[in-house]
C-alpha cells in the first residue's frame, strides 16, 4: 500500500486538483474536472483509518469526537494541501485539495482585457464568482499579486483556507485564515477595519453580516474583493440581495449599486481536443447603466445591457462561449450545452 506522501506526489505529477480516499474504492483523484482512479487497490476500513491517522496526527481524536476535521499540510514533494476528514457509515473518508504553489500573471489566464484594469481601482467592490474549482482563487491571486508589484498598499486577506501564499513586494500583505487567525469572516472583517488596510480580500461572502461589513469597508474608501458560488453576474447580484433581511434589501441594493466596480463569473469548459478545460468568462462592469439596473431592481435586464456594453469591456457568457468555439477551443455541442440561451447561441455560432 502506498504511503500518503506517495499518493500526494503521484496526484500532483498527474495534475490532479483533488484526491478522495473512501472505504471500498481505490484512491480516486480529480483531473480536469473528472474523477478517475489514482491507484487500483481497493481500500479497506483499516486502510482508511491508517491514512486518516497519518493525515491528522495528534488531531485524530477530534474525528472521534465531532466526526470531521479540517486541516492543512505541506508534503515532502512540496505540495500544499487542504484536507477534510469525515466519518461516513462508520468509516473515515478524506477529501484532499492540492493547492497551487505559483501565482500566474493576469494575462496568462486568458481573461477579457478589462480585467487587467481591476488592480488599478482604489475603492469599491469586485466580485469573482463560479462553482467550486472554477479558478476563482487563481484569478483573485493574479489581481492581488499585480497590486502587490505595482502599488504601495496594505493588503489583508480572509481565507478558508489560505490557498496562495504571497511574497510581499511593494505592499504589506497579511493573510488570515478562518478558524486559526480569526473565528469567522464577520469577526475578521470587523477587526480589519481597525488595521489600516487599502485592499481587502474576503474568501466568501456567504451571509448578511459579512456582506454588510464588506459594503461598509467599500464605502469608507477600501478596495474589496470577494467570491460567491454563483454562475453569472445577474445571479450574483440576486444572491447578495436575497442573503439580506427583507427590511435591509433596499439599502443593500443602493449600497451595491454605488460600490460595485465589476463582477467576473467563471466556468471551466471541456476543450474540443479533450486535453483539459478552458475558462468561459462573463464580465460585468459597474457602468451607470448597470448601477441603475441594480438600484431599480431590474436585474432581468442586466444581460441585455452587458451584451450592449462591449465598449466598456463587458462580455456575456454566451459571447465568451461563441468566441471559444470560433477559435477552435471548444466544440459546437459544448458551446450549446453551457449557453444561457440555446437559441441565441445557435444564432451566434451560425453567424460566425
């Protein structure tokens, strides 16, 4: 049986993003979004207990007490990992995320050109959204690292867990991990406002208190970055408003309209040649027209406004998919599968 460090090294060499250890199955890994076998040996209950003890060390007793455990570890191969151990049907399973160790340049991510302007903003809110594993953290890291190399500012991040490690250049950088350095996003944000920041990263804006504090930070002259698990700019605005109590929604809508600088919504799409995935990216810019739609609760008109806003750097998901198809990066069928409007997409593809 392979040692856990050997499993991590093999997965890293194969370019896997995640590893799964489950009783009754071989060790699995996720490569380009698809789960596949990493080893052939079917794991027993004892195998999984052994791996869990290797991963958890002195903290293994916590799994016995509460049934789950989050931790981070770096292995001899250099891989930094985020680990979740949990009980299921009387056995221990493990989900291990392999974290990236280098921060790419913005231009290397093939994002719309307007994203390169985001590090120049001095205040407001910029949101990066998408499903788990869609590259949100990588995009944010590239933007923050550009700020790090081009501005003399103070950057503070709140992350769960810390993924990319920044090397301070022109900036002071403090990275705080939820559960270790602060109890919650809300607690960390309340403290941040007393720590003289210029730029704030919020790993996830998941509740009203965090959203409200983020708005306050933006209103007081800070540049705030955040993430949500939403698939489009319009859905992101709706999610933020819906997360707030009804009596506060009008106020939050007005604040968001005033503070929003941009929303990037990312989706990873299978390449036409079967070799990995490529990002389809929707970008909304906080123009006067977009701000008016948010303020007046006309979110259903946002995609139409974005489609007409190419001069401002905006791009809808359908436009991004059409471009990926026309440049040969994705297939016709894939473009239709991921389109927000199949009929509109068919017209875009046929017109090209």
